[in-house]
C-alpha cells in the first residue's frame, strides 16, 4: 500500500509540479507566518521577527529544496536538470566537447570493432545446438609428439558401434571435387562424411533431407547435400533441386537436400559446399578398407550424451583404445582423446586476438587519461562556478552527480559516434582479415556488440570522470571565492595531471614496444629465404576427375601431354608439374626407411615430406642442386626408381656419410612402397611456413609417381593472367572438362602465408601510433597548462633577469622529468606484458633491448616535441603583461 | 546552532512527530512549537527537517493531512495519525524504552 502511495505522490509532484509546489508554498508560508506572529507577540518588530525566523527555521527556498529532494521523484527531476544543464555547458565549449567526443569515439569505436571480431570468433558459441556437447575425437601418440592425428576407418567404426558416451559420432574428410554440367567446370569444396554427420551437429536442412544411416552403406544410391550458397550461385535457387542429379568428378549424385547458409562444416570457411557420404567419395571410399595404421580421416566429431562428463568419456575411450591396440598391434601407442570443438576451432587465433583486444583496451585507457587531464584543467577553470554553487547550498553529492552526468553525456556521445566508427572499422577490417581466420563470416556489429559499446561508454565516463569530479567537488568555496590572489594552482589537481601523463607515457610505451616487437618479428619473418625464388612464378592446379582418369598410367600420360604442349607455347618453356608446393600447399608426410639401416621401432618411423616433380621443377622454383644430379627426361616409369633428398634430410640421416647411391624405401600408397636410389641433394625449402625450419624433403620423378591432380608451375616474365590463359588453353585442348583452379603467383602466396602476422602487426602498429599521438597530446596538455598557470611566476623570473634560454631549459626539464618517470614506470610494465607475446614472435626475444630503447627514445623525442609550443610561449612571456595578469 | 539539537538518531524525529500528533491533530508549526515546549527547548526544529519528515510519514501512510482553517482564520494543513501510524508508534515506543533501559544499564554499570 505505502509503496503505491509513494509512487502516486511522487508521480503527482512530478507531473503536477505546479500544484504540488503551490501547496507546499502555502503550507510553508503559513508555517513561517505563524512563527513570525509568535515572535511579534514576544515583542519584536515585524522586520526583526522575519529575520529571526529565517535564521532559526531556515529560508523558504532552501526548505522547499530539502522537502522536494526527499522523494524519489526529485532524482528523476534533477537528472533531467543535470542532463539539460550538462548539454548546455558542453555546447558552450564546442572545441573541448569535440576533442573529447572524437577521442572517445576513436577509442570506443576501435574497441568495439575488435570486440566484434573477438565476439564472433572466440566468444559466441559455435552455431550448433548445445555446442558444449560437441568434441573432436583425434588419436594421439604423445611419445612421438603427435597430439592430434586423424583416425582409421576401422577404429572409427569400433568406436561408433561400441561407445556408450556419445549420442552421435561422425568422421569427415574434405577435398575438392570438380562440378561439371552447370557453366564452367569448377572445383567445389567437398566434405565426405559418415552418415551421422548432420545429426552430430543437430543441423536441419533448408530443403529436402540430410543423410541417414542407409546412405552411408555400400551399394546405396549416391546422394549429395549442397549448401544454400552453391544452390543459389550455381543452380539459380532452383526449387526443384531436390531429386535432380549433379556431376562431381564425372560421377552422378542425386541432390537430397540443401543446407541453410548459416550452416558451416566446422574448421571450413568455404560457403560453396557439397557433402557426400564417405562411401561415395572417389578418394576416401577406397581407404575404408585399409588397415588401421593409416590414420587418415581428417577429423572425427562427436556429440557427448547429456550429463556425461569428459572424464567418463575419456575413461570409455581408453577402454576402447586398449581393445583396439590388442586387436591391431599397429594401434599400440595411440590413444583416443577428446577436445572441445570450440577450443579446436579457435585454438590458434585466441592469443593474437586477445592480444589485439588488450592493446586496443590500452589505447582506450590512454584516451581516458587524456580526457581526465582535459577535464582536470577545465574543472580548475570552472572552480569559481562550482564554488558559487557550493556557497549557494548545493551539496557535495549533488555537485558530483551533476559533473558525472556531464561525463556520462560525453561518454555516451563518444559511444554513439564510436558505434559508427565500429561499423566502419568492421567493414574495413573484414576484407583485411586473413582468410584462414576461423568463423570470420560471423563477424558483425550485433546486439551483443552494441551492448558492449554502451557498457564501455559508461565505464569510460566513470573512469575519466571520477578523478576530476572528485577534485572539483572537494574544492573549498572560502578559498576559491576569497580575495587572495591565487598564483598557480593547488597541488592536488596538478599532481593528478602529472600522474595521468606519466601513466599515459607508460602505457604508450607498452604498446609501442609491443608494436615494435611484432614489426621486427614480421621483418625477420619476411626476410627469411624460403629456399626457392618466388618471383615471376605462377601456379595453377589442374585436377583430373578420378572416375575418368583412374589409373596412374593415365595420370602420367596426361601430365606428359600437358607439359609437352605447355612448353611449346611461347614464353612458357620454364614450366613444370609437381606435387604439393612448399608453403602454398604444405605437405604430404611419408614414412621412409633407409635401406641397410636397422628397422625403426614400430610406430617410430622417420618421416619426410614427399613431392613428385617433373624435371624442370627445380629450375622453375629456383631450388639449387647441391650435389649429384637433378631429374631428367629419361627418369620414366620404366627406368630405375630414383629420388632426390633435401640438405636437411641428408644432414639428419646421413651425418657422416655420402647419401648419394644409398637407397630409401617409401611410397605414396597409390603406387606403393618402392626402393629408390638417392641421385642428388637439393637445397632446403621452407615447406610448412616461413616461420618453421625447413623439414626433410623427398623428391621423386613425377613420371614415376604421378598424381590425379597437381600444381603446374611456370616461371615466366609474362603476366599472371597471360600465363594462366596459356595453361587453360592447353589444358582444355586436351580435355575441355578439366578445371584449372587455385591460380596464384608465388609472391602472392607467400604474402598470404604471413597474412595473420601481418594483420596483427598492422593493427598493433596502428594502435601504437594512436597511443603515441594521444600521449603527445597528454604531455602537451600538461606542459601548456603548467606554462599558462605559471605565467606570473615566469614573468617575475624574466623581470629578475632570467634568459629565455633558461626558461626553455626549465620547461624542457619538466617535460623530460615527466617522460623519464613515464619510462621508468613503463619499462617494468613492458617487460611484464612482453612475455605474453613470446609465442607470436619470430627470431626476436620479448626482451629485445633495441626495441625497448627505441620505444623510450621515441617517447622522449615526442615528449620534447609536444612541449615545444608551450615552451616557446613561455620564452616569449612579457614580464609587464605577466605581472598584470592576475 | 538549532540544527545541531535535532541531529537525532535516525528515525527518532519521525517517532517524536507521531507522538506529538497522537495527542491531537496539528499543523506543521504546531508540531514544532509543541516539541520545543515539551522538550524544554532542546529540540528546535528546522523547517526543512520537519516538512521532510512529514512528507516521509505521509508517504508511508502513517499520517494523513487535511486543509482546515486555524484559530486565526488562516488555512493550514492539519495532520492526523492513522491507525497504521498508531501501531507503528506503540511498537517504536516499546522498542525505544527497551533500548534506553539497556543503554542506561550499561552506562550505570561502569
């Protein structure tokens, strides 16, 4: 009841303010009049009585204010008042407001943009039902340093049929198949899955149905599910697509369903996709019958039953693993593990993204310090206004609330424009993002991100507002309004300002050093000699449909024909065909044995990366011959089997002997394991990435080990498009249904391979630059304010004979003191934080003295520069003017 | 400073006003005069504190106000204690007496 009455009465005085006011007026008037009459009765004159009553009982206006402020409605009213007053005050100093709002907009916008990336990639749960239940199930052999390998089909079926902890489990492997019959033949990203794939992810189709158990069995009709994007782009969103037949690698599949655009296969960013049952896959289906030691299935994913703990799951997997190891000796040493799907998807990018978020947070912190500084200066010049308001009876709380409202207005305005900046930032950043970033298609400014921006605006308002507001509200009206001429300002705000500037410098140092470290690391990374000469080399992939070209003999014949025709083209003599290209495609890793050496222990095979290459490959790629000979045209399928090894392999496995003439046993399963004679040693290439040491390499003549699709590489001074045009013409002259895809110039490919470090270096560099600029503004603010407050003092000094030089020296000393203290604080902070980015650095230690020294030098120089304008003003102080100033 | 003298324990003023009004309905000035008289000048009420307390009591439904003419033919708002107010007063009085007795015992013990 009483709450209701309270609300009703509050609302009444809020909306019928005049009536409530009049009533209070009348009541108070009567009250005071009665008091006055009493006094008169006691013998006072009316005038005396009125004065006495006011002294004793308080003035009408103050009383009214007190009574009004008693109810909750007054809070609403004063907030509204504060808001209008704040807006008015800010409008009166548009320069100040603009600087603050823009600084904030930049800070909040940058933070919001980075947060929208972090939110999409790291925070937002995976877009599947109950994503917490999803795990990937790799096999691992920790003693051999393999923490995540695929699983054999045999182990998979055992696991699928006997486990009691997963509600569904599915294996998948991805590659590209050639889609023909609808426009230009093209490769589509194809995922071969076992039949429970869609039920693991609990995904529903847009049209038709997904796979059921029957589709995964041998002899079933070949079915395919396609993505909405593919459906729209290639099939014109044909509503009758379900039931129609499409051709993949020259084989017909019946479309049974279309997946909505929001559905993605975990780990894959492609949007044009086809899913087919594993059993129907031209490559993987053959392998379903292979023995378990061939760990091939790219990934196994599973959904844990609700309420089952990860320890229970692991215990069950251990049991099954032990049973498998007993049955198949080759499984010995392998353990089945689980890993949360979310962790696997985002694993590699977590640290760099959090680093960026932290860095951009520091930028905002510096911006806050700057604004706090500005506000402090302003509140000093507003101290008279505030003193008058305190003298007129405003309480400390009331003043704080009013000033904080002003800060909140600034913060919210900053947030509003910051949101625009964030939209723009996201739109600019997304195309720059490395395409390997997981889930990057989900990046956008959404409700959560906007909420973040709002919270950030309010938090920053509090952050930059608190110190200046408290210092303003604490001012003493007696001192502010007294006649004593004030020279200089009280120590409190001045110390606070210096403290803020020091903090800014320290934070800027952390950012600058971080940016410097990443830049140095990036420079180191890009100056790594890849082991081949990428300039003027163009590559394209030519794939052979596996149902049409099914035997190695056909592959070899095709490649020979292709090479002959290609090299006959003008300007295309330097061309070759080869297996996986270094860095571009990474690797096929094969186990090998050195003939004549003792057999390695089971499961402890030596491995190297395997590349079939046609004779001119080494000259096209610019890989030097160290010893022996390269391949030539006479190395054919009928000639003795030969191999080339890389220097790294020679050094590691033949440390004290000449490998030439020795024999190695290895083979890519398609043509089986054979013994090959080592005929030459070639230079190392960075096979995986520029940041990783070159691994051991095995090269075999392409004619002796052809593939069903390979990279064509051409070294030519003609442009990329001319080269690709020639490759296309020649390929289509042989078979018009063959796709020529994955066209890249090698310099571009190398660039792409360092896209992630480049992106973070770029962003951190940008943040470092902003931080430096903000710190400079901060130093400028402190010094110029200090000069303007000390005009009087400087005037006296000049009048007493101080030279402009000594005045300049004094100002510079002050700046230097600030920057040096900032540096002194910054160095330990920097050292503490630099440790966090150790993993992101290449050939640079996080405690790199050069970078640290450079960062502090830059800060000192920028500090000196920032104080130059105020220092010049100080030098020109005219004692006559200065002394009249106060 | 008169205000110092009304610097009472939180809530005590409300109780005193209730007690004063429980004797007879009264207007604001009447309340303050009565309290001064009874307390022999110890409690001199500032108008702000008085009307703030009255507003609080009104909103809690402990008293009710009504405009009436005064003996000098002036209009004033007279306040009456409601039933809820009387109940609150008797509870608080009992509690107050209990506390004062306890405090007195402690103070006398030393």
